[in-house]
C-alpha cells in the first residue's frame, strides 16, 4: 500500500489537486472571515461613523425588523452560497482530478508488478 502513496505523491496531477483545493479553501475562508470581521469591526472600531446606530434602526417606520437583522440574514445566505459553491467544485472538478490521480497510481502499480 505504501508504494501507492508514493506513486500518488509523485503524480503532477496530485500536486495540481492540492494546489486547487488549497487555493479554493483559502479564498473562501478569507471571504467568510472578511465578511464577518467587517461587520463586527465596523461597530467596534468606528462608533463615530454610526454603524451601531444604523444596525439598530428599523427597516421601515413602525417595523421591528432592523438593518442589523437584514445584514445578518444576507451574510447567512452568502455563507450558505459559499458552502454550496465549495461542494459543487469539490464534487465536480476536484473529485474528477482525484479519480484521475488514483487511476494513474493504480495503473502504474499494476505495471510495476
């Protein structure tokens, strides 16, 4: 079994898979963190700009729904969208690349016997 791992690690497609998966994961992580931190940071570090007051303002006169809730819901939809995007990329492009790497390794292992 160890020889299969060595064959997989030697395959250039494996390194392409690692690179694509890592780039996708880090990009999505940065988007999520930046989105979460701007919301918190705007309120905590720029109170003079009135963000905290804006988050608490009702969307319409006499309504209980505030802009903070709307922005929180938009963030939730964004995060769910990013998860769906990651799953579709992982199940499509990345799985196809993984299958090719495994097939190459099994083929090379069969040739070595």
